[in-house]
């Protein structure tokens, strides 16, 4: 089950409208709609903690490997990093379409691809002009 399905299911279980739930967690109803439809993911991990606390669930319920990867990419590299990370996952999914890999092998492959993504972003940073580099103050 994807992140959007999980929050929608929990919201409905508690009898909350989108408007009520969005207000309770501090986002707009439009943002919540994007989450529930799987079009967007929260930008910061702290939001997953907020959801887990709100529903009195373990944070791991809301995080899958893919969602953790997307969140980390967004935190480190902004919207562009999120788009690139999503493209990596989409392209990997194409590789598995109709494939014969076991679930464990697929997960191992995705873990390696994700590690390579972050490694290549880190290496490429040294080639980024100084004026475009994020400082510690900008990422906090």
C-alpha cells in the first residue's frame, strides 16, 4: 500500500473529512489531495513523524523504501532532486515489468540504485559552481 492510500485509509477510519484532517496536520486540503492521490510526498521526514503521532502509529507504517528515498532526495536536493529520484524509481520499475526477479532481488537492486543515486549526487556537487551550492544554513 502506498503512502497516499495509507493516509486516506487512516483519515477515513477516523471519520475525518479532507478539510478537517488537513487543518489538523497543518497542510492545505489541496496538498492533502496530492498526497492521497500519490502525486506528491511530504518534503520533510518530520511530517511522517507528525502523521504517526496524530494516528498513534509507528512511523514505519507510513514509510516504505521508495518513500524514504524520495523524502531524502527532496530534503537534500530540493524539488529537482525529488524529480530525479522519482525518475530513477520509474525507470527501475520498467526494468522489472514482466521480469523474473524475486522480491528480495528487486529490493536489493533498488537499494543499490538508491545508494548510487546519492553517491553520484555527492560526487557531482564538487562540479557545481559555488554560487549554486547549498550551504548548511540553506538546508536547515
